[in-house]
């Protein structure tokens, strides 16, 4: 049986995917400001055998719903939110194996600066970092970062293509493997002849000189990508080593999985080397009945209004005031196009009321409720039917959901041979996406090696 990959899905905010559940008495989301919250969570996840902590991020507020940010602000729906990167070195210091996937947008930071930040993280974590490459989807972010509106959807991906080209040149090509000699007798730390200008002059970026950092354990961090639109799937098929998708059913997710793997093959890559994670929220306890009671308790506290505020930001569609029985229809926007497409496909018709009820716990992914065995059965079903390699497990309450998974689900997965401790010290080795700790030879970034 194939190994199932597990990421914990979190964000440096009060409430991530489960709108309103910060009110639950066991939820500690308000501790997002405390470093102890993050180091405690990292220890819990590593002890349980999770592969990585995957950290989402946004640079704006959710203000599409009702043309106002009030619903999101009132319910702490991904606001307030801190930078996801800064706690990573502290978490790395208290763990040995856990990986860290951080979301950083290419839309508002120059690649020369971002490449240095990611290399610094890769050094400080000893090669346990992944970069979730996003292009951003909130107009509020664009306005507050100096633009009248977002760059159009497909054009953002055109810019991202060049952005990654710059990063690959810096990470893979600027410093030769043997550039750093550390020769105390001669006084030479780095051989100048082995540090190279990248001489990049493109449509979006000019980077003439060399990289500032010596090569880190992975050189290029593991590349995650979360776009599921046709343009996003093409980008992921070319660049991503791991892809994050979401949808309400295995049939919906399988379409995204197949599209990414097809695009990877078209790009000359081994499709099986691309690991696909889907979002899922598991509410578990010692029995199915106890888990159902826990779920029902959560539903008493959720905020459908906040959930629709999140959906407005994801999709760019304002559903404020829409009748609960109104059928959802697809419209193209410059937001996350897959967010609306997931609920307007051929599998079923969704109404506004059904959507609000579905996404209040766990956002765009399914919620699975039951004992450890029941959850394990469902994870295996998704692997078999959707073709995914693993899961980004969102929480209902934090860190309680993750602690419950560690107690009830992880032992069952281990018993079934679905969870083990892979060899290798770097995240790329543990996920099996490359040639050891380096990018696979068929990855486009490998072409820039000296």
C-alpha cells in the first residue's frame, strides 16, 4: 500500500477555515501571536508523524461580501493575520523531521529578495522548507500594496513563470557546488570564480548580478502550488513538486489531479513525482457517536455569514442577500477561479444555503466525522478514488483537532501500513519529489545548474 502524506493546515490568524469556531471553549486560535503556540504545535505534529505544517497566508481582508470587510473582521475570518514565515525557525529548533510549507505571493515582492528569505529558511531548518507559490487573489491586497486592482488572472501566472525563472537562476546557477571552500590557510572563504552573475533581463524583472546566499541544503525549496484553474494547472504541471487542491467530493478533486498530472507529462516530467494533497477536515474521537456529538457541538457556534465572507474573497462573488435557495452558477473573475468551479461542476447543483452550510467547518474541503478507523477508511477512499497522495488537514478547533488526529487516526494509519517514517533529513527527500535533496533532473529548475 502507498504511504499517505499528512500536512497540518494552519495560518497565522485566529480563525482559518472554520468560520466562528474561535468561540469554542477549547479553541486556542487567539494564541496565534504567541511563539509557544507554534513551537507546541510543531512538537505535537512531529511526534504524531505529520510530514509538514502547511501555512496559508493572505495580504488583504475579505471585503467582497456585502462590499464590506465587517463580516470578516467581526468573526476573525483570516483577520487579524500575521506573517507566516517568522515562527518557522523557532519551530525548526524544537523539531528534527517536520517540514514547513510557507505561502508567499509572487505579486508583491521582488524575486531577488524572496529568494534570499527562502534560502535563509532552508539553511535555518536544515532543508525542511517548501514554498507555496501563489499569485494572490484579493483586490484589497492589491490596493493596499500600491495597485488600483489585481493583475488579471492569467497575466499573474505569466509573471509567476518569469519570477520562478529568476529564482531558479539564483538558487541553482549562481553559486557552483564547490564555490565555498572555507580555506583558513589561504584566507579564501569563497572562490570568486565560482560565483556567477545570472544576467536576467526579462519582461517583468531585471536581475543582473549574483545571488547573495551560499547554497542551502535543498538549494531550491520544495515547490508547492495551489492553482486549479486551467492556467493554474499548467503552471503547477510545469513547476510544482507538490500541489494543493480542494473540492467537496473525490470526483471534483480527481479532475484537478488528472489535469495537473497531464500537464506535468506534457512538460516532460514524471507525473507520479508530483505529489497531490487535498484539503480535508477530520473530526474524530474514540467512537463514531462521540465524534458526531463533537461535530454537532461545533455547528452550534459556526458563522455562515463569515463563511460566505471567506467565499466572497476566494471566488470574487458577493453572495450577500442572495436567497438561500438560489442556485450557484459559474462566472469568471480574477480571484481563485477553482473556488467557484468546485461548486458549479457537473456532479451536483449547489444552492447558496447548501454552500454556506458546507463551508462553515473546513472551508472548501469535506468534513469527515468518526472514529480513527472511520477517518482512516475515508482517507483511503479519497486516495483510491481521487488519486491524491495525501491531505492538508484543516482544523475545526486548534490545536484540538490535530491532537485528536494524533490520538485516534495516526495509530490506525500506522496499523494499516499507510504511515511511516521515511529516510532523509530534508523535506524533499521525505516527500520523494526529487533526486535526493535536489530538484529532479526533469524539473525545469534543474536546467539552470552549473
